C-alpha cells in the first residue's frame, strides 16, 4: 500500500471496507465468527482456505463495487483482516 492510498481513503471508508470483509467472511466460512479485529488471522484463526479466498474476493468485488487485479494478489494480503483491507484500499485507489 502506498502513502497516496492512505491519503485518498478516509477513516470511515476504511471502516466500511473492514466491515464488509468481516460480513463476507462470515458468509463464506458459514459459521458465527468470534469478534474480529483487524489483527484477526484469516487462515490461522478463522480457517480460511484457498476456495474460501476465491469466494471471498468475488463477494467483496460485488459488495464494494471494485474489481481486483489478480496479478497483484499475494498470500500476504490474506494474513489478517488489516492486510486484506490494505489490499482492497489499494485496489480501489488504483
């Protein structure tokens, strides 16, 4: 994520992105999630897998009206809720 992305994305917008991520995660994983924070680990704590990543991205594209460039995807983007939010912010600002 660049400093420019930080400037263009407001705190309320980032909060909306984090909220969308947690909502979609609950749908994709199909169970009630514990209270999530931005430091919640998607694979280690929540059990997200590669199939879930694909479904998560598709639903986030729809909910947030953004199209992700899959050439930019890295596993590090899915480490935590925060890292995924950072990726979404960068994609929206691209």
